[in-house]
């Protein structure tokens, strides 16, 4: 097959990749699968999928199935990280990033919460944090004087 005979670049949409990954995770009986639309938050990807496996073997097998589903579409993962330990495996499919984790790891990092904060909420939280620091300093100074 020549380059001319191959499919044109970018014929697979982010939506197609997302659906293939979600189907693969469903086939593997991944737990608590969440798909976040992160387009408003970043330009690095359109979707982030977070799922849990019941064990490190389940995490690894689920991530492998996602990778296999992507390759079936003709999408080569840009990278797969964490497959050795399999506490947290990241599969980077360019427009779709898939995280498969053990439940403890997922609870610890809480990616859903992190990625559901809008830029406006982040700015507000940052401003609130600065205000709290200023108040603590003022209170601390006042207490030291008295």
C-alpha cells in the first residue's frame, strides 16, 4: 500500500475515538467510567476519560483494550504511561486522554474534580486563597502584638 492509498489524515474524529475507548472500557467491565469534555479548559485534548479497574491486572487489561480499540480505528497512541506498575495507566490518543486507575489511586488524585474546575472558578479560588493568606498574616501579626 502506498501513501496515496492510505486513508486521509484526520478522518477519525475525537468523537469516534472517545466512543471506541468507552466501548472498550465497557467491554472490560471497567468501573465508574466518566467522560469529561475538556475542550473549554484546554487545547491539549477534547475529552478525558477516567475509569477504575478492580486490580492492577484489570487496570492494565482495560488500558490494553483501549489501545487495541484505537489501533483498530487506525489511531496510534501518542504514548502509554504507567503500564508497568498498572496503578495508573494513561493512554494518550491525542484528542482523547484515557486514565485507568486503581480505586485508591483514583481517589487520591481525584482527576474529575481537578478537570471540572472552569478557568473562572480557578481564578476565583486563587483570589480567595490570596485573600485568606493576607487575612492569616494580619491575624497572626495582630496576635503577636497583643
